[in-house]
C-alpha cells in the first residue's frame, strides 16, 4: 500500500512538473511574441515619423518656391470703383462665399490653394450645417469646403492653413477672450480631419486639437464640461487609428 501511495505521489508530481514546464514555455513564447510585436510597432512608428518629416520637408520646399515666385511678381495696384457701402458689407454679402472667417484665414489658405490648384465647389447643405453650428464665420466657407474636398491636396492645404492660424496671434475679435465658438469650431475641424486616411492630414489634425486645448483658444468661457465632451468625440477615432485591426 505504501508503494502504491508513493507511485501515485510520484505520478502526480511528474504531472505537475510537466504542466509547470508547459506553462513556462507558453509564457516564454508569449513574452517573445510581445517583444517582437513591440519592436514591429516601434519600427512602424519610426517609419511614420520619417514619412511625416519627409512630407513636411517637401512642403517647406514648395512653400519656399512659392514665396520666391511671389517675390518676383511685380506689384500691380488695381483700381476699384468706390462703393457707397462699407468695405466689410461689400465683402460679406454672401457668407457662403466670403465671410469674416474667410478674411481671418485669407493669408494662411490662399498661398496653399494657389499651389495645389484647389477649387471651391460649395455644398449649400454642408455650409448651412456649419452656419447653424455657428462655425461658418469662424473658419470661413473656403476652409470648410476644402476640408470636405475629394482632392486630398486641398484637404491637406486646409489643415495646414488652420494649424498655422492656431499657432499665430488670434485676430482682434478674440481679444476680449470670447473664444468658445473658436474652440468648438477647431475641435470639430480637427475631429473630421482625424478620420482622414491620409497620414499627414491625420497628424496635422491632432496638432490642431492640441492647440485648441491650450490658451488662448481654450479661454475662460470654455467650461471643463465642454472640453471633456469634445475630447470624448476623439476617443473612438484615436483607438481605431492606434489599432488598425479594429478598422
């Protein structure tokens, strides 16, 4: 009986050791796979960063070429018949064509669209939506039209222009700190462009979001609840972008 018990104990011990070895082997295998996947992800991020740097370097070269062309062009003063109406009323008669937002964005978007040859094909329903949200005269009709363009270069020009705008000194109309609509418009603009499949547009949209979350754009009239609400809209997009298997 004693021999039987000893054999049984030995058999049980052998089985436990075998299970332990299998578990250790499986753990080692999974750790190896995790390290390998981590290395692959790090390499992917390095490749993406390199691609982004190359794209911005090319963009800067194109900007420099355009600036040199502009410097060579002769300045021609065009005369215009004086109107009895104020100049602003003359410009802003149709907000779907040109409004205060377009005036604010003019110096940022025009050089880029001249370079890419962008076209303003307006969608009245689209612009009406942004007008109802009070975003239309924040960034202008041309920015929203360009953001929804089928031409990826025009979309890239729009996000680059908005990023430059957000990095620059804000227009005088925001001097009193009333930036709530500007914050909301920039977050919405960044959100829709974060869904773009073009990597450069996605990266730039995240930079716009970051600037929108900082002062002076995120001013005193932007409550924490609104900030949290806008950030939540990004979460699904960021999760999908960071895990391609979910898309």
